[in-house]
C-alpha cells in the first residue's frame, strides 16, 4: 500500500460547497498542508457538485509539486443531483463501466495519472462483488489506482465486497461523540481483517453543539489540557488515534493553525486512564 500522512486533509469545503477558493488560494492551502506534514488529500467526485476535483487539479498543476510527494484519495459511486448530471434522483452506481468511467473523470479533473486510493463512497443495495472486483482489477492492472477501499460500509458489506477483492481502507464516521463503530463490531472487523480505518468528522459534535454531553466533554478536556500541553481539538484527535486499529483522521478544516495543531496531535500519547476519563465524559456513565 501507498504511504499516507498521519492526518489527511479533507477537501470537501475547499470549493463550491464552502470556501470557494481561487486557484492561487487552493495552491497556497496545498503548500501549507505539505509544510505541516499533511501530504494526503481526500476528495470525492461529487464535491462542489462535481467541480472541486478540477479546481484542485488546476492548483496542483500550478504548484509544480512532484506527484510522488503527495497522495490523492477520491471516492465515487454516488450519482448526485447536479447541473452536470441528468439524474432524476440521487442514487448509487457500482456497475463496472461506471466505476471505470468515474475514475477516468477524476484522473482528468485532478490532472494526474493515478489515484493512490479509490473508495466506494457509500454502500448500495444493488452492488455486486464480482462486478466491482472486475472494475477494480482492471484499474489496478492499468496503473490507474494503487489501493482500494470503501467508505461508510458495515462489517457485512465489507465482507461482501471482500469476497472478491482485498479492501485496504474503510473511511467511516468516527469521533468521541460518534463512536458506535467501536461498539458495534465495525472496528473489530477491520482490525481482524487488516482493513485500516480513516475517520471523517473526527471532532464530532463537540464544537458544533451545546448539549449536556458536549459540556461534560469540555469540562473533562479542560482538566487535561495543561497536563498534555494541548488544545481541546488535539486531545479529541489523540483520543481517536489511540485506538489499536490505526485510525487516520480526515480533517476538514481550512484553518491553517488548526491544521498544524492537528498534525501535532499525532505526537500525543494519552495515558490509559485519561482515555477512559474522556470516554466516560462522552457516555455520561462509567464503563460496564
């Protein structure tokens, strides 16, 4: 497998769905990420209504960064309602032809010859492991993708696709406030089968909502900040990083200071009891 940075930069809000960066602004973001040690960039074909990959591709080409110095991830499979598509309804398409066509489009838009990692964006009730495996095998054979994975897949869905082709990664929602994957067998399955997790929304709802739960979490994190010389968001990432499955956080912020802080969080090793103190704060009760 290719080597990915310990923190991944998520690009969902770089374009039309967020900051609407110009080419030069996007180039500056790419350069800043690399300067902090974040060399992996997470895309999906649908971001920005199928526009963000092409904008990133222009910025990447303008930057003259060596392709081997970074890693590009993209996700496909969601047929989204957008100006560039004649879809009647949002749906999923994992036919062999569509998988291959989607990857070719992403490569053209990102102005690259290969993806380091291709993910199936969300599971479809109609996906067939044989057809998916055939498409992925051809893409690998032609050097269009290096690694293959899924996103938001349950253990049974990973098992289904894994019947025919090896899964390297599963990108799931995981955070202190959304830690069901740790309890429902998802992370256990991945650890058992050598599938590495990536976590989207790794800070969860801690800074987005004011609830009894988030107030408990803030209180507990506040007690640990001085001990670890860390910010609250760094402690949240350190909590996630301690899990034995080797989770890689996908951080969606475009704040340059927070990106640097996120990378520094990889150096924090929470003590065992502190990890459980943070978990108890999230759950509101002692562990069973």
